[in-house]
C-alpha cells in the first residue's frame, strides 16, 4: 500500500518504509461465480504495490478474454513442458483443464517488495501456503446462496449448460475447504465485500513481520526522546 504510516515530506531522504517491506501472498479462492475475480482485479487496480499473478491454463479462452490479461492460454503440450521445466510454482486440474502459477513473475514481484494476489482454487492455495506459510494470507469468498451462484453463472453466459453444471458440482467441493482459510467473505453485496477484502489486506500489511523497517524506526523514536 502506498499510504504508509509516519511519512512526512520533510524527512523524505531515504524513507525505509518505501523500500523495506516484505511482500505477502494474498490467496483468494471461491466457487466459480462467487465474484472472486471481480473483487481481486479491483483490489489490484486500487493498490500499486499489489500485483496479480496471471496463471497459465489449458482451457480455451472465453469470449472477451485476452492472452496475458486473464490467462496465458497453453496447449496440453506447452503446459506439460512448463511443468517439466519447473516453471510453475503450483498447478492443479480444475474443471477438466489444467491451471498453474508461473514462478518467475511471482519471485520478481516479491524481490521488488511487491505483494502478489492469486486467484486460485483450494489446491493451489493450499500448496502455496504450505511452501510460504509466514507470507501467505488465505481468503475464501462465499456466495450468499446457491441459487445466487447458479444465477450468476447463467447470467455470465460464457459457458455451456453442461460446463455450468460441472462448475456448480465442483463448487460444492471447493466450498468444503472454507475452514482452511484465514478469512471468509460472504459476497452478498459487492461494495461491502470489496471493503472487507481491502480491510483484510490493509491489516495484514501492518503486521510487524511484514515491515522490517520498524525496529530501526522505533530505535530512532527512542533516541529522539532524549
Ligand atoms: P476459470 O476457468 O473460471 O477462470 O477458473 C477455474 C478455477 O481455476 C478457479 O477456481 C480459479 O481460481 C482456478 N485457478 C485459476 N488459476 C489457477 C492456478 O494457477 N492454479 C490453481 N490451482 N487454480 C487456478
């Protein structure tokens, strides 16, 4: 986040809080249609220090989706090559296609002190959180009702009836993992759910371990007292 505490134009020389931050991994999961993608993309758009991890997938692009914006669309062979070359941080089979997180952009973002948001299923969230437990924050988004979820999937009109039913079935499995998450948001109202997600992100950013500049800052405060 850009509005960190303690910043004042007069002591701008080498503000440690601009550079010394330890990036966090914000893992957002939900059944398809619960609004996770809209919430995630808006949070990223509103925070310069938060980068969206763009996954690779073997599923076909939906109308309006663009290469490199929603996903990197891969053939089975291309995806398999990425797996074999160790280019993916994690991957999982979801809805009869394969989805995976390219490793290099995530590492580059963390090296640059940025945070990374992942729009991934429970398997991916579990895998990333296992590898980086101290840096991971898991958020689960629930729909307000099952009929609402079904309505949203139909309104989206991007998938066949068969795929929608498959996604709804799989949504039940996804929801079964809600208790593994640090936070749960019921997306009854988008603005409210978005505010809740923003509060979670803000609070997690303020944990002492994510702000390595704090000890030096506090030492400075103590010296100033005399
Ligand atoms: P969709 O096809 O609706 O875009 O995504 C289907 C599911 O795959 C969603 O639950 C989404 O969060 C998940 N997903 C997208 N990218 C990844 C990824 O890189 N890894 C994993 N494990 N799941 C992903």
